[in-house]
């Protein structure tokens, strides 16, 4: 299951 | 956190430091596009808007890094447009920034993960960052050359997102994590540097200066 779109980067 | 993202962020910090040092030491921003620096400042502010909305304790490095990026890019713009304004090469820094900002804003409203203000701002910031270097590359093509220190700045700036691509491959493979919008924009951003990377590797590394047309 892909985890999409968690903007947890700089 | 993986090695690619760590070196990507370090490369980005290095780029910001190199540019600040170049302007501060030479007391000149000749060869530097003020528009690109403005666009980067807009990218950081719109991407890290959460810092302003709800204050979070600065305990973790990520918050500190965000504050460093925002303050350093604003300070760089201050040096270019105020302190060393006399050395700003305005007539060569002539790419219309609106042609980058408006499409990025429009696209952010059309293609995004969720249609809410913070998410649209983040998406706008990602799209804008992908093309923010264009005024700088345009300026170099107009002046026909780039100072060696400016080439090092560009190499570090371009390498940061190239390393992030490796980080995304790593995270897809080991964490099943993808951020499609960031990945597509990051690939476009890195492709824009290919021509410069070629010149940098073939010339600057051998101690020559970059002179266009190559």
C-alpha cells in the first residue's frame, strides 16, 4: 500500500 | 531520514551559504539573479507557512532548517536589492518572473492533492521552485559567463534536488512512500540544470570558467 502525499520533507 | 535526503539538505544549505559568502565577501551581486532569489524566498515562505500559523517549539532540526532557509533567502534578497543594489545587474536579469509565478499558481489550483489553502500554497511552492532557477540561467546566458563561485553555487543548488530524487527512489522502495507532485516537479527542476551540469563538470572542475556559448 503506497503512502501518498505526506509532505514530510523540506 | 536517509543519506540522500541528508546530503540533499546539506547541499542546499551549502548553496545558500556559498551565495551569501560570495555577495558579502565581494560586496557585489554581479552575475546573481535577484529574481531567482526572490522566487526562492517566496517558495520557502509559502512552503513553510505553518511556522507562522501555529508556533511550534524549535526543538526539532526541521523547524530550525525551515527558519534558516526563510531568513537566509530574505537576507540574500536584502543584500541584492538594498545593500548592494548598485552592483545588481538589473538589465541582464530581465526574465519576466510573472511568466513563472502565474502558471505555477494556476497549475497549483488545478493539480493538487487537496483543494485547501495550505495544500495549494505548498503545491504552488513546489511548482515555483522547479522553475525558480530560470532567471539565473537566463542571466548567465545573457552575460555569456558565470563567475566560478557562482558556478559552485549553481552546482550545489542543482545537486540538492538531484539528491532528493535518489531520496524519493529510496523511500518508494523501502518505505512505500511517494509524493507524486514533489517528484514530478523535482525531476523537471533537475532536468533544467543538465546543460549547466555538463558545463560545470567539463569546465569548472578543470579550473576553467564557464563561458557561453560553450
